[in-house]
């Protein structure tokens, strides 16, 4: 189990971004982390993966633990070594490397060449389109193919926990469906733990077991995904539905209610 | 139209290609650092000079045979570059590029000064077992030291190219060059690859120092080889290794032709600045160089 215990994150020794965030991603489950832009979702992921430090941020209070071992003082490559890997938002492939080289780079933490080769073949069987493009520079792939590649690349390290940041961002609905199907299979077939950050709450709650809602650097609400789907506030602000279950325009929400705060 | 002196052009071009491949070798050190760490090493020429002094000192002062001297220079430069990265450049990580540029510029002068202090101001020789008798190949007259220099340079460039493109370490180096933060997230220890890039730049400088030192003699002027790297780099593209090779060959040939044709007309000296004219022209027409990376744009 991946657990964040009351962590506080400060950028540049001055800017408080996360204030006492606690959450748990249970083993073999999909946990969704929802919230608006700037709520602190990505920062939470970077606090786990150790990448905060490359952006002059640090975890000043609390702890990040994987099965009881602390992660928050490790360097990013050491966190990957422990089996936790982050997939960035925005499909950040190594543009100048080929598809196959991207996957090879993802397996950097593993020394067994044979396992790396088998891993690449497994990714190709999950995403056949990548096999067709294996010798093409990743910069020339379509958006959907790049999203598949970054997920595949992360899986090359054979992680226990996958941190996924906005996998649906900027993709066509059909591609999103395909990507989410793969995420579901990460859990069902490969028994990996997934922490999924999404703005698209209905999609995320559709496949998640448990969900957290963030605002302004705090967790304001959490519960089983099924419960959250029925929560009237969630419905109104994240799913865009009103009490009667019909679609509601965001325009109709009174201005002062648009940014509703839960007091967590 | 008067008959062009073809044989003369051929001889000049052949010599230019040989010298050019040695420029390419030195340029590789520069490209490596730029690609892997985004830093520009303005002390590359001084690295070459320093390696030359190490080799010359080992053979002239300590009396070692040439190959031990060359090995010592190689080892010394790797240790030096490695330590430099650790002590001076790592603390500058994440600072503005100008900080690194100034640090390497300053380092260049420190190296020149200390080399003169330690080894004296005179010109020293590196006694490679290469004859003076020119090698005749058809109409060509090729100095043996240039042949050896070109062979070693091209051999190293080919070996490095294979390593960079095919090995897992090479793939990781390119991943770091492509995007440092993502490379970190993929479990790549980025700092280790920075150190590796500097160590390789040390190897390149050592080879360059021994070869150029044997050809020109070792003194402070040897550092000027580093200045020739700039037109090479701009021609080929700052971040392209193939570009460094092609740029090196072009600069070598241009320099050789201008020495043969323009120097007699104006009384000499053009070979020292024509490559820079070429560089400025390229900057105006095609700033990313021949093989430099334009951002990949998807349509």
C-alpha cells in the first residue's frame, strides 16, 4: 500500500502548495485523485516520485511510505527502483528516440537484458500500433500513440505502483476509451496499484475503487468511488449533473457557488 | 576560364579532410557536454592543451615511452573531467547557462596559466613513433602524422557512434539529452550520466591533445584548436554528433583551400579566419546547422 501521511510541500522555501495531504492507494486497486486545475494533484504525484526536488520543491512535513518504507527522502531513480513510477501528463515521450528506444530507456532500472526484451514484446502485444511504429521517432507519433508509449515506457520498469497524470488530456473519446481499458487491465490482469489523477471525474470514478477530491492543496472529500459518484456536490461540480440527473450547464451554476469549498 | 589546378586542389582537400577529422574529434567532446548537460564548455581547447602537456610532460620530464605517456594523459583527463564535474559544475546545476559558461571560460584561463607554471613556456614535443617521410598515394602527398590522426579520430568517432546509437547506456544518454526530468522519472540516474559525459569529453580531449600536440607541438597555442571547434559546431549543428563530423571535415577542407589559394594572394593569414566567416554565414542562413535538431512538429 502506498500511503501519504499528512504531507506538506513547499516550493522555493516559501510557497506552501500542499497542506497536510493524507491519502492511501491500496494494493491492486485504482485510486482516483480528482480536482480542478492548480489543486495540487500533480504536486502530490511529484512528492511521491521524488521529482519535486528537480523543481525546487520539498516535502517539509509528513511522510510518503510504500509498504512501510519511506520514499520521501529518496532520489527519483531510487523511487523507481522501489517499484513506483510516474507517468507525466502531456505525453512527454523522448521525441528524438525511436519507439523501441523509448521502451528500452524505460527499463533502465532493470539489468536483465532478456527481461527487457520480453517486456518490450509484452508492451507491443498490449499496444499493437506501437509495434508497427517501433523504428519511428517518437516525436512523429499521434497523440494517442504517444500516450500509449508513455504508459508502456513506465511499465517497462515492472512497477508495483503506477502514478498516472491526466492520461485523457487532449485525446479523442475513442482513444480515451482504449487508454482507460488498458488502465483497467493494469489492475485486473497485472495486479498493479494505480493512482490516477484526472480532471475528467466521471471517467476516473468509472474505473476507480476509491476516490479523493483535492482543492487548494488539501483533500476535501474521499470515499469509495461508487459513493462519490452519488455525492450531490461531486455530481454538480465535477460530473455536471443536477439532482434530477440531467446535464446541467456550468453557466447555470451561480457564480458564488462555482468554486465551492469543502471544509475538510 | 583558366584551367583550375586540379591536382593542387585535390592535395589540399585531402589534407583538409585529414585535419578536419581531427577537428571533428575535438568537437565531439563539446557536443557531448552540450547534448547531455546543456552546458557549453568553453574550456574544450584548454582541455586539449592540458592533455597535450600531460603527455609531453610524461615523456619529456619523466622519460616514459610514448604509449605510456598517452595512457597517462588519457587517465589524467578522465580523472580531471570527472572531478571537475563533481566539484565545479554540479553545484551550478539549475543555475542560468551563463554561470556555467563563465565558469568554463575562467577554468580555461586557469588551465593555461597552471600549464605554463608547471611545464614552462617553451614548446614541447610528443614523440609519437611516426615518421616524417610523406606518404605518396597517386597524386596525393599525405603527412603520416595527419594520416594517423585521422585514422584514430575516425576510428574513435565510429566506435563512439555505435555505442551511442546501439548500446543501452547510449540510449540512456540520449534519453537524458532529450528530457532530463522524464529521464529521472524513468529511473535513470541523471547525475551519473552527466559524469559519464564529462569523462568521455576527457577521453576525447586526451586523444585530441596527443594527436594535435604531436602535430603542432605542445604549448599555450594548442588551446586555439578549441576555437576552431566553434565553426565546426555551428556548421554541423550544436547537438548533432554526425554534424560534428561533417562540420569538422568541411572546416578542414575550407581552411586548407584558403591556405593554398587565398594566402598567397593576400600574404597569408586567411586560413585562420575564413572558417569563422563561413560560421557567420551559416548562422544567418541556417541557424540550426546542417544536422542540428529542429523541433519535431507534427502535422
